[in-house]
């Protein structure tokens, strides 16, 4: 019986590491990991370091363990398996060919090999050998943005489920917006969320807003939410946090301009009956888009993001926020943030003062 050989490839180190640890844990069941696992560091800045990592891996495969039980060799974070200058070097290819031969010929029954890498050339004999004679775990991100977003949502939901959390679609949507793309950060924030809502295991979207620390981008959206709820104190606090983190004042102004335009679209829809209230699950009432005139549908279709295609939670949130203002108020607020943008470019006053006063005038 051949020993197992696993190649785990993916840009997301949290996912790759967790997959590798699960495999290693299974392989070493009943064996002390201190004596059964040998790790070769695959991070290489040049071809000499890459060759050294492969040689160490080969030596570990040949070394008999001191105690009975299976031995696992983990070539970790191999940075030279992709289509790179180091990976294409003749010396590196020669070293890898020895490892390829070992996997193709079959490892000893009591020996297993695990290789993790952020990238791997799918055309290489190394990649094809693990696919044919071992086990390939291809965790690379999808090619298209929508596929990548769907994969990410599925992976975050799986991590949450593993922690015993049952996230609604709305809660998951808000979580993904706040945390960003890094799964390690997502896992840490899910742990915080679980502690925050304990003993409950069913976080709501509001729970996510309360307990999950947002990325800088999420904080900017939080600023919009604070304005949308007419909370001047909270809006100023978030603005100060953003500026303390050295976020671009002009970037903040641009985001707020777009937010005002979005609210004006929703206010127009509310005034004309294009949005309707209906049950959205959990006993709540949400907003949904209804029929719109043909010329409005054409205008929406020409926008970068058709508002009718937004997630139900976001539609309801924007509709609720827009309902807090009249169209006249929104136009005045939009004019205020435009003036602030101009002042940021032409005035010597501090960004804190310019944007802070804009918030005061918008919400007073």
C-alpha cells in the first residue's frame, strides 16, 4: 500500500493551513506529532533556497522515525511551484523532478507527504503527478469575481457552521461586507461574534454590526449608516476614527456623495411607490422593488449597479434610511458634501474641520 501524497494549493493561507492541519492530524492519529511530523520550510527567495527546501524534504522522507507509527513530511508554503523565475530555474526543476519521481513511484506505507503552496503551475509535471498519483486539493480562487464572491461566502458560512453559528442570509451578507476578503480575519471576527451573542447561536445582521470590527472600507459604510439614521454624534466619531487611520478625506467625501445619490434614488422610488413593504422572514417587514416605468428601468440599467439587483437586506436598509429624509433634505446634504469636497482641494482648513462641519450642517 502506497503512502499518501497531498498537494494543497491556494492563495488564502488560512484555508490552505487549515486543510493541511486536518490532513496531518488524520495521518498522525495515534502518533505523537512531536515525533511523527517533520516540517520543511518552503519559503524561498532564490533558487538556492528552493533547492535546499526540496533537499530537506527528500531527506526527511528517507529518514526513519525514532518511534513506531506513521511519519508525515510537510513541505510548507512552497513559494517556487508557480510560474516564477525561481520556479523555472533549471536547478529547481531538477530538484523537483526527484520529488516527482518519489511520488510517482510510491511512498513507503508508513510515510506521507503534504505540500502546501500559494500557487502551482497547472502545466507542470509536479502538479500533474500529484493529480494522478496523489491527492490534489485545488483551493485557488475562481477566475470570475462573482464566482470568487460565491466561494468566499460559502467558505465563511462553513467556518461559521463549524463554530456552531447559524447565520441568516442577511447576517452573512453584512458580515462579508464588513470583514473583507481575508479568511483568517473572518475566522477571528466570527469567534468574537460567537462570544458576543452567547448563549444564542443565531446572529442577526444587527448583531454583526454590533460585534464585528469593520475594515476601513466597512467603517466608511458605517459612516453612511450613521448619517442615514441621523446620528450626528456617531457620524462624527466614525469620521474621526477614519481620519485617525489616515483614510483619504477626499475618498470619504466621494463615498458620501455616492451615498447621497443612492438615497435620492430610493427617496424617489418611495415617493412614486416603486418600493413596497412585505414580510422578509423572521417576522420582519422589509422593502422590495416593484414595477418601475420603462424609462426608469432603462435609467437603472445604465447605472454601474442597478439598485434593483441589490441584496434584499441592503434594499431594505437603504429604503429605511432614505425614508428618514425628504428629497429636499437629501439634495441639500448632497450640496453640502460637494462643497466640502471642493474645500478639501482648495482650502487650507483641516480635513477634520471641513468634513466635521459638513456633517453638522447635513444633520442639523
